[in-house]
């Protein structure tokens, strides 16, 4: 499954590049070739320079970001999330929720998954964004983990591929600080995939879903500075997600502390 999807992403990128190249040729024929060709090559170059760790870290940012938005917008999805939050609580200090528990399409309750897909289509440009000036992660690639589109072969569901990338090709969990108060602002961030205790994050205002500020999350402040914090991070599973490409990080739970 993992190898097939990596091949799929590479194949999709090739299709996208060839498609854009043909479009550039057509534009060439109508006297706008230079600008189009330059744009195609610069976008393709930017995509190929995105490392696996950069793609994963940014997608974790997106998962955390969209989760915070869901907790502000969707009551049914929030109820499902809070049920997992309560069952995953550890010593009343923090809670751990496996992403697969929320996005698994085999479970009876699909409220969170449906809300997650709604957020996905908004930020993937497939639906109108009610918050056109809304702050959001600006790194690349934006979800799904291949850009420009198409990211799926004919008859392939782009959202299914994205979810598969998150829960089948990667093992991700959501760390939530204890005492989550949905009447207060929510912070979202991701593990930086290095040994630093600082990473970019976002503050979501509960009274205005369109108001989001970019902030810096310091792992040393967890538990006192950030009472409403959501962090998406990997976890290791033997034979599934060994994450051997990160030998300098023995324990992903070190961010946050």
C-alpha cells in the first residue's frame, strides 16, 4: 500500500507536469509563452524540492489546523472528538487520540470524518471558503500531499488518497492538553520533526472561525502557557511506521513536553 501510493504520487506529479507543459505550449502559440513556461518550471521545481519530512510536517500542521476549525464549527464532530478525548485522557494532564480513530471509514460514527472532508475541500480549493482572508498554514504542499492537481488517477477519490496518506502510510496521533475548554481560543501546531522545542502554530478564535493568528509554540510552555493546545505528531509502530528517517528523534512525544 505504501509503495503503491508513493508511486501514485510520483506518477500524478508527472501527469501534472506534462499537463501543465502542454498548456504552456498552447499559451506559447497565443503569444503568452514566456510567462507561462517560467511559471510551470518554477512550480515544478518548488514541488520537487519538498522533502518527505517537510511534506509530512506540513500535513500534520493541516490536520491540527482543520481539527481546531472543526471544534469551532461542527457540534456533532466535536462530540465525537470529545468522546475520544475523554477516553484518551492520561492522568488528567493530557489526552492522546489516534488519528485513525477519527478518520477510519469503517466506524459507525462518521461525523468527524465528514467534517474533516468539508474542511479539506475548502482549503483544497474545491469549495467556497467562507473566510477568504482566513489565516492558514502557508507552507507547501497544501493538502493533499501532491500539488498541482490532479493528484489522483481517473476514478480515484482525492480525499481517500489524502486520508490514506495520513493514517495508512503514516501513524499520526493528536496530543491535546488537559482541561480542553471549547469556549476559549484553541491553539494548533505539529511536531517540527527535529529536536527543537519550537514550531509554528495557529491561534483559532472560538467566537470567530475566520479569525486565526499565526503564533510560535514553545514546548516548554505546554501545561502552563497553552491550556487549549492541539499538536499532531507521529508515533512509531514496528513493521508499519518505524520512521527510521528520524534517528535523531528517539521519542516524538518530546514535542510537546
